[in-house]
C-alpha cells in the first residue's frame, strides 16, 4: 500500500514552523541586547567614579586628584578606550538588525497567519460550542426551557422550508449547514447519547477525523527541484558557513593564549626563560627589552621595529613626552597583560628573582618612573626628579618619613613651592596602602593541624594602613580580634573552596592613583611562595584584588596619624577602629611526609605602588593529630570494652537464671539426692575402716605382750 503525504498546499501551517524558528533565535538576542543597553554599565557609569562624586569620600578625593593631574591626551585615550568596550548605544547596527527582523515577523504574522481566511474558518469549524450556536452565549447554566425556546426561534429562521426562494444555491447551502449545526447543538444539550459524545469527544458526532501533514510547501519536497534544494542547503551550510565558523574559532584559539596574548609572544617569553643563565642579571631594562619584542606590537604597527617599541617604553618610564601620542599609549597599556603572562611563565620556571623584577617593572610602567631611592616619592603629584635634585633631598626617601616633617620641611624636601600643591601631594601619599602582617599560618580545611601529606593553604591576616598613620605592632591586636572573621569561612562552601569565599567576603579594591598610565586599573597584589631552601618559587602566583581600604578613611587616619614634635595629640589604641583583611594563598604541594618544621618565604608584591610590598617568613609545622584526640578515642574504646564485658556478664547471669528456672530443674534435684546418698556411704565406710584399724591395733598389742 502506497503511503501518501499531505503537504501545505495553501500555506496554512508552514508559517507557524518558520515563525517558531525565528522567535527561538530572535527573542534571546533581543533580550540580551536590550539588557546590555539598559542594565550593563555604560562608559559613563563605569567612569562615574572618576567623573562624579561616589559615596566613598576616600575614593572621591583620590579620583579627583587623579583627574586633576592626568594629561589631556591620556584622558582622550581613556575615553576612546572605554567607549570601545563599554559602548551601549541604542542606535547601533545590532539594534537595526533586530528591528528589521521583528518587522519581518510582524508581516509574516499579519499576512500569512492573521490574513489567512481558510485557516481561520478551519479553526472556527473545529470548535463546537452548542451554547454559542443556539445564541445563548456562554450561559452554560441555561435551563432546558431556554434551550428549547432558542432552538424554536432559530428553526423558524433557518429551517430549509422557511428559507426565502430568491437565495442563491451557495447561500442556501450555507444556511442549511448552519441549521444542521443548530440541530446538532440542540441534541448535544438535550439528547443523552448525543450529549455523551459531545462531553467525551467535543463533538456530538463523536471522534472527528484529523489530518497530519508536513509543514512545508510541496515544491520543496514533492517537486523535481526538491533534491537540488536539499543539495544547495547542505552545500551552503556544510561547505561554506561551517568551515568559516570553525576556521575563525580555530585561528583565534590557536593564535591567542588563555591570558589574551599572542602565542608567538608566549613562545618568545618561554624561549628566553628556558635559555636563561643564572649568571645573567635581569633588570627592569632587560624586561622592557623583552616586552618590546611582543608580537602584538608588530601586528598593530608593522612599520615600526623592536627598537622603536623599546624607545616608547623607555620614554614612558622616564616621563619623556616627545612621543606623547596614541601609539605610545596603546603600547604602554598592553604591557600589563604581557607582564602578567611573563610572570606566570617565570614562576613556572621557578625563578624568584626574575619574578620579583617583573613585578618591579610593573610598578615602573604604571607610575612612570625607574626604580631608585626616591621611587616612593616620585609616584606622588608635583614631585619629579628635577625637583628632588633642586631640593637636594638625601634623607627623606620614603612616604612614612615624609609625614614626620612639618609642612615647611616637606615643601623644602620635595621641591614644592605652593602650599596647595603640597596638600595634594600629601593627600595622595596618605591614600597609598601599606601592608602589615598580623598572622600567617598554614591551614588545612576542617583540621586543627597540618598532618603529613595533607593539602593545605596559607592564611594571612593583613592590616592595611596609611603611611600617615603610626606603625602598629602586630602583637597589639588580640588573637581573638584577628581571628574574629574566621567564622565566615567555617561553612562547607568555604572549606571546600576557601579562595572563592575570601573574595566574596571582601570588597573589590578601588582604582589606583596612576595619572601617567593610559588606562584605569584597580589595586592588585601578587603573592609568591618561595622555598628558603633553594630560593625557588614553588607555585604559580596568586592574585589579590579583594581587600578593604576602610583603614585609609580620613577619620581613621586622623585618629592614628603620626605626631610631630609640636603636635601633642595622642589617641589611645583601640583594635575595633581597624579592619583586618584576609589573604588566602593556595599551596600546591602536599605537606611533607616527615614531621618537622619547614620554612618558606612569602612575598605579597604590589603591581602598582612602590613601598607597598610585604616580605615575610612563614613556617610549616607538620605533626601528627593531637594526642588528646587519640586519648579520647582510646578512652572511648576502653569504655566500650568495659560496657561489653558488663553486658556479657549480665547476659551470663540472665542465662543462669533462665536455666535454673527451666523445665529441667527436676534433673538438678535428682542429682542432689544422689550426691547426699554417696556422702552417707562414704561416712559409713570411713567409720568401718576406723573400727577395723582399732581392732588390728589391739591385736598387735596383745601379741606383743
């Protein structure tokens, strides 16, 4: 038997299929696009911290001063850079495409679906409502009298014998069909069998015939060109679109690493560090030369050489403005990602000195100054190498020393002639974060000690302070206060992933003061764990970008600011005035199998500021589980054994009692009587033996006599 398929000859169903496919694609794209426009941060919102007054006054002052001392060309470059990545305009190409797509869908719905009269008639005919046919509306509670009355009125009007004679055949057929429907509606509400069919199948005639077809036009499948259409579709999709998509994905994956740099650049860094000789000294100039060979620069500016790129970088760190253009800013802004990739490669080769030099280079590029004894002062506004040379400053080299001077002495040491400029300089200096280590230890999640072979991580308690504040000894903070926030990391999620919980429980660091760096950047530190045994890095660097800067507020700085000789104000120390930060550093190696103490060096180095690093020794003590736990477990075992013995003894007594009270007690009594008889017999025998002995003794005496 041949199979016949019904196709959509009248375009009744395939528009629904096309509409479904289009909406599945268009609705998510529309929602995502308008969500990015109205809810994602725009350039103005992202830059509001620097253009408007945010809630944090501490950030506001730093942002205003940075905006004040930033070059106009750098501001223009930042605006262009941010608008490129944060542009959320409604008038865009994507909005136009989405709008056109919705217009086409509207036309499809209007012309092919709403304008299809046959489709509407079929839909109406498939619905049988007896109340509607009898003119009762939705009155489902109509009585039988109302139903009969409505039927009579309609019969008088639509009965074939009552129809006018001047009607055409087509009109007469329609009215007769309507009368048939009225009759069926009347029976569906009055006749029991017909009503049962209506309630069960939705129609008084019982189950209706249904047709299933293919929601495609017949010419696409049944015509002679169907095969060519299918072949053309496969050629377009498999032969053109798919190879293009795969080629773009593969070329991007093949040419760019996970850190966002070119593979050629990464291979160059690896080859340099692989061929590195320990006798070579790596300086900031060396790292700048490595950066100048990055493949990204050659892609952007093929007409420039590596020497040109190195010259741009050198002019930037030396604050030479002869190349103050977009090429320089773009080259300098890319160094941040290049240095991070170079840092990870260096840590993979376990080079501690090179890694620290890379972080030092990052400071130099961001603050636009070479490492020197006055590097901490040169990152402040209104301070330059020329001003320090004119002032002949030889003893004031750090930010902390600067706040021990009076305003006149500070102006003299920094070479500043204006008091307002001095206030700006000191304000920026007071907002530069410095780290104090309060506690450092190795921690195993859920365990009190580090046992042999355990997987641990490093837990650091950090205090962020201002250079304007007095130095506070770590022992002034009680142990309970330092460990007060540890309860935030006691839940299951924190023990499973302590590093994510440390990020969630602390705010994101604010933007740094770097008026010479082309792009905005948040304060960041990198933690390096170094073995003191061989001075080798033992794992990849850990980034720290979530710490509270609440200690740098003006209120806290005034409470604990450094006192000058003529300033008698002293504030009593209160730990509650401070916020303690937490840094969790993963430790990739398991604890040694042998018990003992192992020493490591941990360096928390800033990528942005000079004088903000932390370098300390941390001890890993490996030991067995606490003895108290073992004792308690032994005691528990002894108690369990004693309880078992007591229970066994009680069971034996119960068994004896049960045995004595059993049915076999008569056997016990019989054996007792037999034992008594045997004892009496023994007594009688003993008495007879004694008598016999006495008689024998008498006879012996008589014979002797």
